[in-house]
């Protein structure tokens, strides 16, 4: 629920939030702390999400949309989206990966792209194009 509503997990440790959830969310019981959510539940959600993407892209022609940016701390962040060209289910765009890079160069970006292909079991012959939009800054 916290992830779906874009609520920081640290809010799970706030006494007023815990008390409200216990009062108004039947069956909430003892709510896990933010640390437990990160350690136990987030990896499970990540695995389930990866499995969903794998099923959706299996034997589909895809385009990878990639872009790099920097965060507030000056770190290079490389984002890869997977776009299915035709999909009967209507789901066509997935986050393939978000990676922090040491340098935003061709080698590291290529390695990140290859990692996403491997992670989601996408065959090279199913990649129609890789698009990297760069604004030159």
C-alpha cells in the first residue's frame, strides 16, 4: 500500500500512522517497520514485478528507451524502459531497470542495457531498437 500510494516507507515507523492503521485497517495487526519492509517485502515485490515483465515480453518484439540523468547528489542515473511493439494485453511499457553508474559513458550504459536484457530474459533478436535521447548536457 505504501509503495502504491507513493508514501515513504519511513512513515511505517511513525506512531500516529501505526496507530491509525491499527484502528481503521481491520486485520492490520502489528505493522512491519520500514527496515523489515525494505529487507523482506521489497525484494519479494521486485521479484514479482520482474516475473510479470518477463511474462509480458516473452517472445515479443521490443524497443528499449534509455536515458541518463543526474540526481541531487550528482550521481549518474540510467533509466531503461521496455516498450512492447504489439501487445494483446494492452500493457506495452515497463520499467526495465534503473541503475546508478560511475560514469555515463557508452561502456557503462551498454553494460546496463545488456543486464536488463538478461534480467528479463529478452532475446537479442527480439530487440528492434535501442533509443537513447540525450539533450547534450
